[in-house]
């Protein structure tokens, strides 16, 4: 399954950049490759660098990592529900509120890195478990129709978006 298999009605317009910036990629490969890339970059950073934020009011690198973990869990949960044909409307979430109420900034680099890897490996296992039919199922989240497969690409694209911000503004 590739990004070019998606139709615009499978995701909200504000996710378009996350998906198009991935290019023509396979979902499982991009989830794996993007995971490896982020882990390698974080592994090289000294612990104290992870507390850095490039401007007042911006998240630290640790908080960004916690945000990636939280968002991936939420998007995977949505994919699971939609794959099971659950048509219950799923509300959105306030990412700033989640970061504010996490303990991301007090965690160690190793604990964040380990949790990110566990969550990503779980995401990959989840998407590998879906049949072709399940991947095309849709549901509603935050007042937007979304497909299971689009959620997988959104997870990868969201991480790559934050990786780009990390490289441009933090390193």
C-alpha cells in the first residue's frame, strides 16, 4: 500500500502536507524507516540538549518526543476502531493540553526513545494485521472522515514533519 493509493476524501485537508511530503512510499517501509531515522538522531543528542526549545512557548525536544508518542497512540486507536467498523464519532484532542499534562520534560532520553520504539513497533504490528478491506474502512474523528490506511500515513508524515522541525530549529 502506497501513498498514491489514497484518495483526498480519505483524510482531512489539514493532513494533506503530512501525506504528500512522504512522496510515493509504502506504509510499512516508511513507518520503519522514519522510526530508525528519528531514533538515530535522538541517540546522538546529549541528554541536556533534549531540554532545549528554540523559542519561548515552544516545546522542548523531550516534549516533542512525548507528543509524537501520544499522537501515534491516538491515531493507532482510531485506525483500530475504524478497522473494526466502529462508526462512533471520535472527538479530537488538544495537543498542547496533552504536552502540558505529560511528564515528557522530566523523562530521560532513554525512556522516551524506548517508549517511542515500543509504540512504533506496535503500530507496525497493528497495520500489518489489517486486511486490504480493513485498510479502506473509514470512520469519523474530530468531525472528519478518515480511512484506516490514511491514518497510517498520517502517523509517518506527522513524525517526519516534527523531524524536519527538529533538524531546522533545534539542531
